[in-house]
C-alpha cells in the first residue's frame, strides 16, 4: 500500500471510530437514568388512567349502575381466567387486591416496572342501595370520603419486600407490594412517604368521577323509557307521581314529580331499562329522579305542537321541550334527603321550583343532571 493511501485508510478508520463513539454517546444519553425514569413514569400514569376509565365504564354499564368490581380472583392466577374479578354477589371477600384486568377488558395492564396494578374499593359499593348519596369511605392523606376507589402502581420493591412469582397457592401479598399504611387493611391511604420505604403511585376515583358518569346513564335510561311510553301512547307521556306522599302512584293532573311504577296503568315497556313494577336496580334510584312534562304532551293533551312547552335555560330560552328528566345528584349543603316530599331537598334553582329548568356543569352548588326532548 502506498503511504498516501495508507494514511487515507487510517483517517477513515479514525472517522468511523469517532462516528461510533458519538453514536454510543447518543445511545447512552437515551438510556440515562432520568430518561428511563420519565419513560417508566409515563407508562405508569397511562396504565393508571386506563384502569380508572375502565372501572368507571364497568360501573356505568353494570346492571346495578354505581356498583364497583371486586379485586382479582387469586384462585385464577396461572389459569386462562387469570385477571377476572372475585366472584361475589354482595360484598367482596377482600376490598383490596390486584386490578381485575380481565373483567375490566383492559388486557394484562402493567405499570412502568412491569408490575400489575393494585386496586381498592370503598365499602358500600357492592350492596344496594347504591346511588348518588352512597358515601365514599376511603380516606386519602387524612382527607375523609376522598375516594370511592383507588388504583395503585406498587413500583419496585422497597424496604425488605420480597416478591416471589405469584401463584393461586401463593397469591401476591399486599405487604410485599404496597407500602406503609397502604398495606395495613384499613380504609385510610397515603400518597407519599420516605423514599427508602415508600414508592406507591396512587390514582383516586372520587365520588364525582364515578357518579358524574353513572347519573348520566340513569337519566338517559329514564328518558328512553318515557320516549318508548310516548311512542305507544299517541306521543303523550304519563302523569307524574306527586312529591307527597312518596308512593310512585301516577297522579292525575301532576306535570312534575317522580316516575310512576305503573305508567298508564301498565308496566314500563320490556324494551326499557326500568323493570316491571319499578323494582330491581331502579329501587336504588327512583327517589332521586324527577321528570316534568309539557302541558301539550300530558295524557289528556293534544300532542300536536310545542307552542308553549318547557324551557331548559341554559342551553336555550325557547319554550320548546316536551319533557325534562332530572337526576338529583348527591345532597348538597342545605339539602336534607330525610325530607323526601319536596323538590328543594333534591334539586337546585330553578329546577327546584319544577316549572322551568336549567342544565349546568356540576359545581358544589348545583349538581342536577338534566336531559330533555
Ligand atoms: Ca410500593
Ligand atoms: Ca341536585
């Protein structure tokens, strides 16, 4: 090889070496501990959010709206049914355990450390009555009634934790995953602690997260039942049951009140979600749901034109609504549900007057869920 060519060859090798070093540098930079931690945290945050949406969705679609699933059935670990919830007609054998990912339809959901998520539900969300006034009983960081459920990412081991591969015979022990007072079996949880013995990440499902969605479903089911009734009754709706007494009997000439158990003297349609005789899941809700019909669409009305119907403002000042359905939401400050014979115990102005109505975002001072046609 000529000296010049040899020199060029060496230069090329040096160049490749430098390029290689630079590339390795980028790779090392890509895997630096901070970046890895950010990626792990991102995956954990996404998994927690997906689990939360799935739990709320499960409750909304349940035959008993507002009910929460039990944790994982540990007897199914290692079997094709792994990830299903504990079977329980009423209360769960345990309120804390791993997320029942299969029952929730989210796949084998893992946090940023490859661990399955954990989950705890509040007492009171398995056995009727379950409705807007069912209180959240989980305390978080000393705040009472903070959560109806909590989802946890356990993170890697801390302190003296040991995690053998879980099996049905040796199910995962909460003490080996959740930390400090999060694993002591009571209803109080914490979101932080000294890093040498605490690394749990928590996502809370609060009362509004759950019931904001559940109440919309209930309102929709009721409106659907009333629409089905009208479709087979000349476009006209049933009379309401007056506020007092609370008997769910249709009262002639009553335009605003609760739903009667026997509209028009019969049952709600089999195509509608309210069971015959006003029973089943509806028992949990019927005291908290009201409706109002426009005079034109009462049983003795003409059902011809909405010249002067009901107003729901916002969204509109037009008196063009045939029917309004309102789910009360939980009692707000000043409302006493023990007094169940007056609208003001349930609804906020102007809905509490029962003549004209308003649809608003939920706030501490207004939480009626209003739907209409
Ligand atoms: Ca932990
Ligand atoms: Ca209300």
